[in-house]
C-alpha cells in the first residue's frame, strides 16, 4: 500500500511536469507564429511587455517604451501607441510611415523633457535671481509648452492616420 503523502507528492509532481510541458509548447508556438506570420500579431507577455510581430516592447517608465528586436534595442518611444504602430509598419515594410511616427514621437519626447526642465528651473529659482533671468526662464517655459502642444497634436494626427492605414493592402503574400 502506498502512503497518502507519497500519492500527493506524486500528483503534484505530475501536475508540475504537465504545466511545464504546456508552457514550453505555448512558448514554442508563440515564437513560431511571431516569426512566420505575414502580419504582426500583438500578444501581452507580462503587464509591462508586449510582443508585436518580431519586435518586443518593454515599459521602462510611465512614458517610455523600449522596442527590442533580437535582444537589441531599436528605439525608445514616448507613446505606447507609436511604439506599436512603428513595430507593425516596420514588419509590413511601411518604413516611411514608421519613420514619420518615430520623428513625431521623438519631437514630443524632446519638448516634454524641455517643459520638465524649465518647470524645475522655475521652481528652484530664488529671490536672488535677477528679473531678466526669471523672465527668460518663463518665456522659454511657455515656448516649450507651446511646442509640446503642437508636437502632441501632430503625433495624435499621425496615430489616428495609422489606425486607418490598410496594412493588408501592402502587397504582402497571404
């Protein structure tokens, strides 16, 4: 007669082995689909990473998404949507659309950094700071904020266009 604790241990071991086999199979299938599909598939890997076709996206911060291909960082994006569409367009050989999104996203990131910088400079200025310097910082802050608004609007236009872009009509074989 086999002791109940041995049966429980054996059962747990068999379940663990089955789950490991299932996980390995799912990973192999996902890798196969990602590398052989004509059109990119989007799959959430974890809460902070996604697989978009042959690319992998990782969240670095609240507004930073790293696009990685073959363990090599391709670009870091400010917008998650821009990162996804960039990956999709690159895989579908729509390089001009991908580059337009990248440039708009980089402009938003640059102007956002400027706004943050001038916000900190304005907050840290002391009473000893002369009036000319205070006005100059304030003007630069307002200028950076206006440029950020314009850059965000431009990025939003390109993202809206990207949503309706017919990637399946790009001449890829199905």
